[in-house]
């Protein structure tokens, strides 16, 4: 009877109801296994924020029980928060060769490499702990060395697919280990957590090889320089660009810090097969004819500071877009980035370049499984319970419905939110409470020091500007010695609104006189009466609500 009461707990701290910030906690008895530790990029309304990472308060409270962080692959939304989280809980990090190669570069930048234990694993490896063991299973994705993770517990297997697609002709020749998924399915999988990103797309995701064929076709016809922008982490894509360049006698130069880092790591670890003398320094591109040059760059998402965006706006120190250049954008815009990408494409066309992007040619395929591949995974694994992960709410909902179409009963699947505690026994799955979760903002060197109040102020400032009122009063009598002076930023141009400013000054003077008559010397009360009087007046005159900042000095 006692065993029936045993439970596996699953707590997502990121990666559900959102794209990115993936971090899932799996608990059995005293063992806590953490899968992935990702970041996400800020939304438009997160003014000045660089990145967003998960709130790991729960892990900090339970750090003695955390056996390690287990990585499925090397994308930012799965490893990007590691440097910040490892500063708070120093635990071993497990990953495949390429994944750890990318992690090492990150940890070096943050000065954490010497203090972090990195443990390299291979697909099929099993790491044993006191109550559970963790197995790595080969999958395919848009980055090499991706794995799914199976956690073996006495109650059954908890399987996390990681990000995956089923590619029957992968570039590196290593297909996903479908046989192992089927084996686990035969033995019995208690619960599966699966990637929901492409659940809305019917059919299958195209093989990465189709992109290689498109590149060869484009390279064979191009007469000028070719500039290819893609995700730095997509090593198979980079390999195909290098292969096509070499076939047509072109040299390849790399631009963009993340691209340079990844190409260096992947070449060193043997994931990129680069023919001798194909790679050249960006400073050397002028020494070769234009029809012998390929520039491999970052910026496929139109990021304003990326190499491609700087080329498009003539701000790049080494590369100027010229008439006759061919620019290939080998990526799909991440939701929210469409305007940025569109702006870059327009600028490139204006400079006389020919631009090829996904709408015009098969220069990109997704790394995520479409409906038919998801069905295949469900059919092989045959999980008793199912939790869709890695997607916004609509993706999770549709993936749960897909599972039900395949025969799973509705009370065997759960749609979760970050922080939910899901308890699973042999015959039941249910939500039971939640833990602290959410997002921590990283702004410059500050981690978590910008919260919702600061963001609200930044939003206010960006929309309505600020009005600063400076006044000096005599300490004994409370009478005004100097001012009030009014400084406006982002509200109105003072010279053109002198009347408005003069009226505003009079209102402040009247407020201060009123305070003097009533013998109010408390600064907080004086400031709030100035703010209120100005707020009413300015809204009446301009229908705007600037931030009002009174500064009172005493002499």
C-alpha cells in the first residue's frame, strides 16, 4: 500500500505559456533533477531589459537536494540562464560534447568556469543517483548533439523529449534513437513532457538537407558576394553553407560575435568539417574577387545591434552592402520580430542587394516536430500521462487535444503554468499547489534589481515624459527663496510652451503659499500637493500625464 502513495513531482519554472526560459524540476523522494536552464528575450514593453531568466527561489531553498542541471541541447532558451543560476546554486551541469562546449564559453565570460563541475555525457549514458537514474537519448533538432532525457523512477519513466524533430536524413547521419523511445514505450512510460512549438503545423518538418540543396542552387547562380544570415547555433546549416561555398570555389568569412564563438567551438570539437583555407578573416575579404566571397553572419532576427542590421544601416566597420550582393536570410522571424526583420530586408533592397528569405525560397526549415512527428512520438512512447511543454497556452492546449485524439483520456493530461506542482502516482495525475516562480529581469550588470515598479515607471516615461519641479525654501519660515524652476524632458519643448510653463510655475507657487499659510512643513505633504495640483492642470491643458518629480531643498 505504501508504494501507491509515492509520487513524482513535476514543477515547470519556465517554458510553459511562453516560448523560452525553459526550466523543469522533476522530484522523486530526496532527488531533484533540473532539466535545462534557459533565458528568453524581453517583450517590447520591457524597456531596457536585456534578457529574462526564471525565478529559481524554489531551487535555492532546496539546493541540498538538487543532483544537477541536465541539458537537452545548446540553444539560448535552454542554457542561457546558467551563468546567473549557477551563481546562486553551484551544482554539476550535465550535457553532451557540443552543448558543454557552448556552455564553457558562457561560463568563461562570467568567470564561473573554474568553479563549475561540467560532466560530459553521450546518448545512451545513464547516470545513477540514490532514488532515480537519468538517461540521455539521441534526438534531432536544429543544433547538433540534442538529446531527450528519461528519468527512471520506481513509479515508472518520466520522459522529457527536449526540442526535437524527426529527420530521416540528418546532416551528421545520426538519426534520433526511435528504437529506444519504442523500447521505453514497451516497458511503460509514466509521463511524457513533449515539445509543443509546431503543434499547429500539419504534416512533417522538412529535412535540414532540403536547405543544403537550395543553397547549392543559389550559390551556382550568384555572380557577386553572398551574405548568409542564420542562427549561430545551427551548426548543420553552417556546415551546408561551408560545403556549398567550397563546391563553388568561394571563401567564407564569419561576422558577429556569437557566430565567431560557435564556429570556433564547433570546429575545435569536430562538429564542423571545414576544408583547408576556406575560412578567411573578415579583414581579408577585399583581397578576393566578389564572386569568390561568402560572409556568414548573425542578425537573421533583425536584432538592431547584430552584424546584418549594422551592414544594412551602413554602420558595420568591415562590410558595406553593395549593388550586386546577394543576401540570404536563412531563418523564420521569431513571433514579435517580424517588424525588425522586415526593416532590415527593406534597407538591404534599398542598398541594391538581392534578398532571399523564407517567403521566396526554401532557405530555412524548422527544428521542431510538426503534427505527424508528434503523433509518431506519442505512438512510440505510449505514455500513461502527458504534460505538453515548450509553447504558449494555445500550443499546449492543442497538443493536449492531439494526445486525446490519439486515445488518451482527458484526465490523463494536464496543462500547466509556471510554478504549478504536478503530482503523479501510478494511477493519478493532478495539480497540487504551486511554488514561487516568475521572471527575473537582467539589465546590464543588474540581475533582479529591475522589477515591475521600475518597468512601470519606464513605460510611463516613454509615453508621457517627465516634469521636474525644483524649489528652495527657507528652513525657519518655510518661505520660497528660489524657484520654482520647471525642467521638462519628453513632455513638451519648453521654449515653445513658455505660457504653459509659466502657468505651471504659478500653480506651484500657489501650492507652496497654501502650505505656508497652513503651516505645513512636512516635505511629503508639500510634494504630494504640488504633484496633484500640477497633474490636474497639465491633464486639463494637454490631455497628457507626465511623471511629476518635485525636488525641495531647504536652506
